[in-house]
């Protein structure tokens, strides 16, 4: 439930006081809020005996309460949208999250002993701002004997000023919290927003721990527009209207025994969720108000096609520089574009080759220019360039796996824009990393998209959609190839990593900006064309200085990579080299090598040597006792394959023990996955091949025991040793 508190904190767009405010006034506000919250008559926060079935839980959320109270206000004053006086449309909103949690073990104690998060002071933009936003956090401990220990405000206010006073961090520490205690904790936020909408809210009706009582209460002005969506079986609110015409929303749940598994669980796809948003439709033109939100009142579970219409209303961005981003970002860009289009017209390069080239050219421009982008701006830029090249490329919207499905869309903000070359031959997405143009991001695979159609086309086919292809384990492969030799108690190792598909994500931490720029340039310098960033002398000097700093930190990056692989620090790191970025569809393998030594990897047993070869595969996920029983489906990143090829040089005068060689074999293969290992001796080399396979992105809960068998086999192999007999 700590996640819910942090989620509530994220609703806040400003801090309680500006740095010019008096600290004592802020402390007074916090103390007043704390007194008011704890004085409320809330029976669910007075809990007697806990049912026996919860005594084995790490923690139990005895009570959970969330509240939103939002009113529309209008004032007359300075309005920067019209550069003068006018009406300001405001929202005044109070939001409260309060919880009472029973701490049953050390893990829960650590989870709830401290909260640390970033906040910002007043946020002002052209035409809209956060006038005054105040936050209060409160905590008290209820001891097993009934004593109440207040956490003094001075104990947990810890505000640090950032650059120009804009950045702050605040920490809530809970001293004296012990196993067996009940923690009564709240976050209260008071927002006064001018020409803005409330930030979206997600009510997640399931947590890492059981919840005995969960209540939501909202009071919403009928002059505001409220939209919400219930997902994954979430119950609906009870809705009424009070004598002031405010909408009253209430929801109460008892005994939510289900809890989020520790491993491979997607909250947005599997938990009951209510996505909730409040619009101030009278905000000025600087604040986008979607057409679906321009009618006041309560809109429960609106047709997703209305939200799609919001996105078609937004449309593609009018690109800066008249869409000629190639000329703006690439040296001699106009000439390059002219030559590129000419090659296409002469049929020396195909439609697919041209679209791939333009996509990678856009990526090169973004990275080399250190620029930011969104999926909408990316699609807009590329779509206009494709049109200039007379390529018939469409576009559309979808959502990734951490948001609601596109056919249940509730917020235009959650949409991901994409480009479609037609007939499912190529889809182009804003990247989550550095992939080849034909690789559909694993967060999108298996999801539906909605193509942008003309009004007439949509009326003729209102349910038009595309299904993005799902990969299989052969499409997502990570291969580790190790060559190792013994030097005393050390292993001297050269390891090569090759990754395709979703397995590339694990390799991207080693990439520097220079690696990425050079990798794209290696793809783009073809067809007789040469690319370079368009920059002045200062920008070029700044970039080279950045690259120089990155090179100095290269060994530190390599050390972190080795630790990530072995879960131990290396004794020495000699080199890290990126061999291939993997952005060419014809050669999409991302590759790098790292040379290093590991201490304490060889020990003597009399005249013989023992080598823990199990440590030469990457760290394996261990299944805890609490993980073994599972009722939720398993939701992984993708189907994938991990391979390890080990070649250990056998020192002169030694041989591999037959018994230890036989013990290196493993073979588990079932419907959910596989773990296999084979070993052989080839001259003076011990060769071992290990393979682990996750066969599906989503496994039904009924297959969890099969997956556990695979994971247990992998962990067991990680403890293997080989005996080298003298």
C-alpha cells in the first residue's frame, strides 16, 4: 500500500509553501490537518482482533480510505492567456489518502519506516498555474497495548532546496515503529489550480497485502466534468446528488484477501482499477480540453470511441520548421533528403528500405542532438517526411501494457501513436530503447491499435482495429558467451553478450551516447550517403566534452555490468566494447564484450581445483516460500530465451572429474518453459551450454507450478561446481 501513498503524492503539483513563506506557518498547517484527520469519526480505523487467517501475512492493511473533494471557482483578474484582465477558471480540490496497517514482520517494517519522494513548489506556465498547493503528511503509531505514539512534525519535515528553489525533496521517517505495531498514516493535498485540470487518479483495489476495509468517497462540483473507467472487474461507484447539486461517489469493499504476487504481475492488466479524471472545461485555450470533456457532469465508463475522437481532434503536431527536421538536424540535410528521395524514385531502394532509413535517421537526429520527443511528435515528424517521399504510410493510436487497453481508453494522455506501412508489414513506434525498425516493442505486442481514418471511413467501419504481432521465444534471445582461464584463485574472463528482441533491454545500460550515435551512423552511411549532426562549433565542442566524460566513466559502467551479471564485484575490469547497436533489420543483434577477472572463483581441494561454474551463468530468480502458491496469472515482459556458452580452459596437468561432469547435465522441459544444460570436454577445454526458455508472455496460474520447476532447476544449477583432478 506504500505504492498508493506514493501515487497520492504524485497527484501533487506543488508544495505547501514557497520558500518565501514562513516555516512556522507551514508547520502550523500540517499540525492543523493532522488534528483534523485524526479527529474524524472513521469506525473502520478502530479495529479490534485480527482474524487468525491474516496472522501469517507480512502486513495487513486494516483500513484504507481515499477522498477527493473538488469545486469549481471563478475569479476576475490577470489572465496571461489574453494578456490582460479576464475570468480565471479555477479548481479547488482536497485529496486525502489514509491507511492503517498492521506490521507483522521485518520486511513490512522496512517498507513502512520511511518515505522519500520529490516534490515541486509552485508551477507556473503561460496562461495557467498552480496558485497554491499545500501538502501535509501525518503518522502515528498504535502500540499493541493501545498506546498512541504521535510522530512529531519536526521528526519528518526534511525539505531541501534545489536549483533556484524549484526542486525539493521531503522525507517522512517513522521512528519507533516496531513489529506488531499499527501505523496510521495519511497524505493530504490541497490544490488550487488556475486554468488547469486535476491530474488523473488511479484507484487500485488490490495491494501487496490483504485489505480488510477499503473506502473511496468523492464530492465533485457539477460544473466540472468527471470521467472514469472501471477495469478488470472493478465495482462501480454508488452515485448520488446532494442538495448543492454536487455529485457524491461512494465505494466500499470488505476483506480484499487477494494480494499482488511478488513476481511477474501487471497491476494495470490484472488488478481491479478505477481510472478517474476531473476536467475544468472552462479553462483557457492554453489548456487542452478534449471534446469528450466539454459537457459538465458525471461520465461513467464512456464509449472509448469518444476518447479516440479526442485524439483525432488533437491530430498530429504541426512540426516545427515546416516538418523539415532533416534539414534542421542533419548536416547538409536538404541535399541528403533530395538524394535519398531520388534513390527511391529510381527504385534503387524499396519503400521498406526508405521508411527504415528515415526512421533511423530520425533516431540519429534525436540522440545526436540530445532532443526530447513524444510518440505524437515522433509520428508527426515521420508522417510528414513519409508524405514528402510519396510513401503511403498511415498512423493510429494504441496503448502499452501499463495502461488501459485502447478499446477501454479513458484518457487521451495514455495513448501511444504509431505509424503503419500497411498490411502489417511494418509498424513504427516511439522507441523505448534502441531497436531495429521492424521490432515491435514488447510493451505493445499482442495489443490492439486503432487506425486514423477519415470521418466517412470511421462511420463505415467504427470498430476498425489492428492487432500487433506477438513474438515467440526465438525472437527474443540473449546469449552470453564466456571464455575463462584460471589464474590462481581468479578466473580471467572474456564475455560477449548478444541480444535480439526484448532481451536487448538488458544490454542497453552499457550504451553510451557515443555508442548510440555511432551505431546509427553505421546504418545510415549507405547508398552513398553520409550523415553528421548539424551543429555549431559550441554544440560540437559540448558534445565532444560529453563523450570524453563518458569515456572516463567506461570502467565504472563495466564494473556495474559485471556485478549485475555475477552479483559480485569484479577484481579487475580491463575493457568494455560495444560491437553492434542492432538497429539494422538485417543485423539486429546488439553485441558487446567485457574483459574482467573475478576473485575467489577457484579453490583448492588437496591437489585438485574446484571451480563454481554455476556462477558463470547470470543470476537466477529464486522462488521464495511465499511465492510458491499463486492464483494470479503470470504476466511477463515477453516470451524469451537465455543461452550461456561457457568455455573453461583446463590447466595443464588437470582433468575434469567424470562425476562432476555428469552432474552438470539438466533437462526440464514443460508447457511453460525449459531449463537445459549439457557439458563436454574437448581437448583442454570444458564446454558447457545452458539454456532457459520462457515460452509465453502470459501463463495461466494453473501453469505456475511448471514455471516454478524451471526456475528451481536454474537456481540449483547456479550452485554447481566442477572438480579438476590433478
